[in-house]
C-alpha cells in the first residue's frame, strides 16, 4: 500500500488533527440547507476550505461518514419494513440497486436527513469535489481504498434514488453525480491497484440513455445527463 509506505517513510505528511476538527465544525455549522447561499456557492466556498492536506482528510471523512450513516439508515428502514410487513430485504452495500428495485416506493432516500448534518448538495458535493481536485495527493494522505468504496456507494445511492426513490434529477443532483463520477475516475487513475468496478456501476455503464435535468425554477429541463456514457469515459481509461 503506497499510501501507508509514504506515511511511514521519510517524506512524512504533516497533518493537524485540531485544525481538521475545526474544519469539520465550520463546514457542518456554516453550510447546508439552512444557509442563505445557493448550493453551488456553498460548494465553491467549502471546496476552498478543503484545499490542503488537512482539508483532504476532512473531505475523505465527510464521504466516509455519509456512506456509513446512509447504510445504517437503509438497514433501519429495511428492519422497519420487515417488522410492519414481514418482507425481509437485503441491504448490500456493494449493490443497493436490488433493494431499491424491490422496495423503492417504501424507502426514504437517506442522504437528505443524515445525523451528521452534511447535505448531499452542499458539504457532500464539496467533499467529493475536493478529493477529486487533489487526487494526486490521495495516496500520500489517506487510504484510497475506503474512500473509493464510499464514493462508489454514494454514487449507487444517488443514481438508484433517481430511478426508484423519486429523487428529482435537478441541477444540484446532477452536479453531485457528475462530481462523484469525475472524482472517482481521477482517483482510480492514481492508485496502484484500483478495485474492480462494483455491479451497479457496471450495470449503468451498459446503458446509453440520457436523463432530463430540471432547472432551479421548476421541472423545465435545462440539460441532460447520460450516466452510462459519462462513466465509460471516466472509468475506462
């Protein structure tokens, strides 16, 4: 693992845990659905705060925490559905799509109300942007394996939410998906032994359909996003 060898070697990365905690606090308190600025402005501001190695650690932490809490939320929802209906649902982190295909109308998309308070279109989009912008530093600062796992899980949740969870495909949602794909692709090119693409990604890469992207003022489309084509372009390098 090159990242661990470099952390233990002579070219040591200097990190400040106290500053990281302060960044987490600032990002959580200043930004999100309660902030007056639109999400794109928030993403730009947060990304500016996460532009160094401590920021990269914080961005990775945000991605990991969102992925963990989303999984816990879906497990709790599946348990509640089983208690009420007797239906037993499998919650598989490597592939959430079967769960959403089977129980989509009965599930709540978890990313809008996580205990951590990170909003998917503010803090999360900014964190995903930050890890992609600094992909060349990933293996010097954090373990890229769990980070990639978290990015793939959130990408799966995002696209499954569009298809089965009634999550609107608006500009902010499309931006999150595009940043997830772009940042994941950049990190994959930087790691020594990139993981195999998970099943939901491979499934979507076989498609070539484009989705309308609604504008901020209503359902009128302002563009289109082709997930399959974008993934093939970013992941097949």
